[in-house]
């Protein structure tokens, strides 16, 4: 089992996070498409892990993908962990906060920018700072 810089008992995470955040971040849930507060959010600033406040994405990496979830073409180097996910009969790459191990979403190789990446992130897993 991997060790993270920030580790807490699940009861502490439950106290700190909303029910939806806990379901997404700690239980690897997914919010409904087009429902998250950051899906069509394009202010200048930075996006942080909602569990541990680690800076994950810059606003200039965000784009409208039409998929229904916030999309970024790159993460801040070293801040996201990549794990093969074979759930639901698919093979995908899950993205986790490298600081606390919380589930953020998945990354796909179908992005429209030069990086070719589309980080598909749950709004419940991030917070925004101007």
C-alpha cells in the first residue's frame, strides 16, 4: 500500500469533506455529467485538491471538452499520480492527488491541444483559487 504525505483515518476524511466530496475523493465515485460547479468555469486562477489543498491544475490548462466534466490538458508536474483502472470492464488511467491519494478522475489521450491529453476531473474533487 502506497504511503502519502497526508494520510488520515476515513472518519477524519468524512468529517472534513461533504458527502459528495467523500464519495468522489475517497470512494472513487463520479459526479453526474454537466452537474459540477467547475464544468463551465473559466476564471483565471488555480485548481486545488478538495481533500488536501494541493495545487493540481492551472486555469490556462482548462478547456471546454463537451464531456460534461472539467477538462485540463495538463497537470502541474508531480502533483498527480497515474494508476491503471480496470473497473467497469474498461482499461483507463485513473488520476489521484499525489499528496493524499484522493481520486480526481481519469486522463485520456483524446485531448485537442498539443499535449493530446484530457484530464477529466470531478468538480467535487477540486476547489478553485483566484
